[in-house]
């Protein structure tokens, strides 16, 4: 009888142990997260606070210029996703959209650090996209895309900006060290105009 009990002990002990562990309360810091996942939490672009700054992205000059109430404030060299400086047509074309947007979220990305998420696509972006589809410029199954941001290069890849190497999927990329500066003072609600 004692030998049978020893053989069956693991079969009874494991479920009991699992039952006990299931009653231990979870703590928030138990599993570290590598990257925050944000789903539908960006604020409404129409209800953002006023910003003392505005940004002009000049694609032809590869420059991001910051202005405040007194005028020009700072200039940062930048790169994009494609050498084609035309307007973004659809998801996956690596082009940077033209238009006026707002910074709707500030966050740190796992790979390239500081990031200012823009409210692309806007109502105007959708209008241009739908018109292009109606005109037959885009396939019927084309999608507009999203997730356009101003973000840093990876820390060891600042050379991409120095050499005008366009590498993003349509975002605006600033040198890592300079993006930390830009990120430090640009608030949510800042207007961003991207022009050819």
C-alpha cells in the first residue's frame, strides 16, 4: 500500500499545487513588457491642448523646422521611407504623406526610442485616397495605412540621416540624439505640416 501511494503521489500533488498557485494574486511588475501596445487610446485630434510650437517638414530639403510664437526655433536634418517625395498613396508604398497633422501620442519605441505619433490618416487623407481609388489610380483592395510618426533612428544608425538614406516605412526619421531633444519639448497637440 505504501508503494502504491508513492507512485500516485505525483499525480495528486501536481493538481493540488496548481490549484494553490492559481490563488496567488498577480502583481503588475511580474512580467516586464518590452514594448507598449497602444490600441485605440490616442486622444481625439480635435480635443488636443494648444501647443506653443508648430512643425514644418520640408521633404525636398530633408529638414524638420520647429517654430514658436517668436518665429523659427530649431531645424533638424531628417530622412523618410522613399526617395519619391510625392504624397503617400497607400499602405506599403514607403512614402511620407503630405498634409497637416497633429501629434497625438508621445511614446518610446523598443527599437528607435522617442516617437511622436501623428493622426494620419486624417479626413483629408481619406478624401484623397478615396478619390485616387475612384479614378483608378489605386487597386480596389488598396488600404490607406496608418502609424505615421516622427521618430529617431536606431542609436547606432544616425549615419542614415547624414547620408540621406531613406529607410522608414513612411515615417519621418530624426537622428537619435537630436530626437531626444525634440521629444523633450514638443507636446501632444503640436501641429505638423508635411510638404513636398
